């Protein structure tokens, strides 16, 4: 591979959306930010310079960072933030991966506007395992907030209540015309009849799972989270924050314009954030005045539409791209994940309580020294290694709130020996309202070996696990009132964050970290930190 250099200037920029203007934090003045292009085996150096008043870090979501955890990016997990006026060079090599990923800020709620695509092409001369599309385009889905997102979450933390939702969703930075701002344009992709287009769809939204559809066109799904899948056709894809999906679209319709739409999927019946973002597939030669063929998206609670799509995802598992599913398990873990209520005497609006979130009843408290530094340099008192392998109370999901909602605060990690095989069952507790949790694991891909509703049954459910061609991902939606079972090989030494990719749930504490020890040889050990690693 070669070395590629990028420079990210983090700067404020005035941006107009929904018929009003506000300053936002951007990379190089763009929303979404610039796309990083590389090939498998390339080394990438990105110099991030912080020109804003906030602390900044950037995470390369889904890049495995083999032995280079220092470049992973989550604030206070693998690094201290880049302070105003400071810079840091992220330095990593993309090993054994190709596909669509994305980068985003990993501190505060800055990722609402600080995000962009990562396109990792196969090694030179290596083809895709499907017919090469004629053209490719990046499609970043996100949100637009009229107010400042830092103010939104700070308000919520003070009051103990849930934060406001965004004012619109966006496709490549634009909501498209909506009723309260009908004059604004949207993203438009021009296509030529008969040609094929690979869309690299990314959900960079803070808090919304999304449906994505194109009027009059089917999509062939070929890849998720930068892993190849068995191709299949669909009308609708569902994509959670943190996930990516590559689809191939053939421009097989007649002349004209076709609506592209993204709208929320919320299993829980609580959301009101229901504005559909729109864009246009524009056949070349179609006049600006030609009518657009419309489409409607599924209702917010269309769980069956989502499941039809999600259940169709299987690893390609070809000779060239085998699914290396761990067949045995060294560490079998069962984590409950969900929301709870803790007392908060100062939270008057919420009657003296506040929403918290936890994993195995532990609400993760962010340290003030990065965990990876504490681990590497042997700094005591930053974290403990007693994260429980099972919940402290026998869990029984009945669909109504369980009686024991108690959570404890702690900065606890779960320790794994190098090269251990891990099975983790994530059970949604549905404590406040049934809801999906897109759980993201840093540093690894994992295989989705099982999934179900209600309680996970450790005797019967594993009999139905798919250990042959389960989908491989880095972010998985734990179904509302249900569970998923994932497996991975802990072959990456370091400290790896795992959290809900709905930013509000992460903020509330739905997060924890794994500590993977060094292996025996130097090739199995974490590299030393770079000289410019920011200090706390
Ligand atoms: Cu994309 Cu820890 O996040």
C-alpha cells in the first residue's frame, strides 16, 4: 500500500438549512465533511487541527486499528481530546478491510456536524465480488438541528428529561424541500439510462435509525459495514446510526426524476421526529420542470419491514471472503442494555429523577485520563477490571418494567486475553419504553450468530445459531424487547469502547469498554503511543 495524507481543519462555518442560518462545527468548512479515499493496505495520516472552542477527537468508525488503538479516537477512552489550538496526526494502516465506513467526532455531540465518508477500495487489481458498477456515489444520511446541539444535550442533562429531537433529516447535507421550507433544494444524483450505480449509504445521524428508499428502483445490497454480503434485492433498506450499506441501483426506469427518501425507523412508539428527507435521482436529459415520481417510506414503527431487510443479510462467505466465525467460545458474556431512572434531587422538571442508561446495571462514568494511556503506562485508579460478565440481578423481560432498576456508577472494563474467542448476548431491557439499541464495538468486526424476541434462553437458543454465514458488522441493532448474540476473536490488543450509537443513550451511560491484553510476541502487542498524542 501507499501512504495518503489528509488535513482536517476543524473550523466554525455558517450554514443555511430549513430557511435559517447558524454557525456549525465543520471539517474544512463542509457538511458533510470530506471523503477519505484509500485502498486496503494503505497507510493513512490525517492531521487534525482544532480551530474551535471545543475539545475535538475524530473516530474512524469501523477501521480496525490493529495495534494502533492510539488512532481510534473516542475521547478519554483511547486519547485525551485535541484542545483548542492543538493538533494531532491520526496514523493507521487499513489491514484486511475494504468497503464503506465513516469518520466522526467522538466527543460531546460534535458528530452531529463533524462526520464524513471513508471509502476503502480493494487492493489495486482486486475486483469487487460482484459486477463492477459504472459509477459510485456516497450518500450520507444525518440530521439538521436548528439549535446548537451542545445546548440541546446540556439542557437535557440539567433537566433529567430526554433531549429534543432534530428538526430534519438530511441526505448529503440537505433535508430537501419540506413543508416549513419548501424553497430549499436537495441533493441530486444524475444517472444515465442503463448504467449501474453503487450507492455507499452511511447513517451518520445522532439519534435516528432510518429507512431509505428510491422511487421506482430496487436496490441490490452487496455490502454492510465494509463486509461483503450475499447480494439480494430490496425496495427499502434500514440503517442504524453507525452502520453503512452499499447498494447497486440500475437506472432501468424511463426518463425523468425519482424521489430518494430517508425517514425514521423507531421501534418504540415515542418518537415525533418524523420528517422525511428527500433527494432526487435525475435521469440525464430530464428537464428541471419534469415531474418527480414520488415514493412513501414505511411508517416509523414498521418493524416487519426492518426485520425482512435485516434477516436477509448473510455474509458472502465465498472462498475468497470466508466468514471466519469463531466455532468455540472462551468467554461467554450476557449483557443487559437499556435505560433506567435514577434519583436527581436537582432535576425539578423531571420530578427529582433523571434518565440514565446502563450495561449490566453499570452506568459508565467517563474518566479524566484516557483508559488506553492508563493501561499502557500503568496509571492506577483510572478504571477497574470488574465489569460483570452477567447482570447482577437475574433478568426476566416481561414487556413491563422490571422491579430492580438500580444502577451503579463506575469506570469498569472487561478484560480479555489476546486471541480469546468471545460470545456476547446483548439483551434489551425495554425498561422505560421498548427501543432498539444500535450497539457499536470499536476495534473489531463481529458476527451476528443469533437474534430473538423476549428473553434469551441459554439452553435452547444457541442450538439455532448460524455459525456458517452470519452477517459480519461493527454495529448491530439490539431489537426492542429482544436480544442478539455476537461472536468475535479478540485479536487486537488495546482498550475498545462499546456503546449504543444513539448519542443520547451513550451520553446517559450506555457504554463500557473491553481491555484486550498483549499477546506473546511483539506482533501481538499494542504499539507505543505517538509523540504528539494529546495530553489531558
Ligand atoms: Cu461511531 Cu464509538 O463510534
